[in-house]
C-alpha cells in the first residue's frame, strides 16, 4: 500500500527519540517492541501475553504508527499519568496540511475516543 517505513528512516526516528530523551533527562529505557524477547541463554522467542501485558503496563510513553501498532496501549496504566503520553504517527508518501489532516482525518477519532 506504499506506507512501509524504510530501515534508514526507522533508525533516524529511533535516534531522534533517544537523543530527545537524553536532552530532556528522561530516565526511561527505550524499548523497541517487536513481540519477541531474549531468554537468559540468548535465544529469541515470542513474548507471552503476560510478558506483553507487564511490558506495556509499566510503560510511561508509547510511540508508534497509526493502527494496530498501538493496540497494546490498552494495557498501559493511565491512573497516575497523562494519556497524552501516547504519540501516534503515520508513515508513507502522503503529504497533508497538518491543520487539515488533524481537523478532518482524525476528527471522529479525537472526539469520540479521547473526548476532544
């Protein structure tokens, strides 16, 4: 569908996030979630549902692409933090005027889901 992020762009975004965390003194650990974990013996395996729950329950911020990439936000604990700690972005060749994009494309999403 033409909205696949290339590796260089992905690495640039991760670098920008990490440098911003450093700049603003954020002590959290940047975790790249791909559904896998490394066992004590160094072998990679799929995370259990419980492990995914615990990872996202302890997350202070979630950054991801629009769509199912943000599905695990349901496990985050917003009782002691601001739900604005979810940062959503889109990828791809599409160019939108930011005001038009936010006002029209996500009007229903913002109003009905976030109550804005």
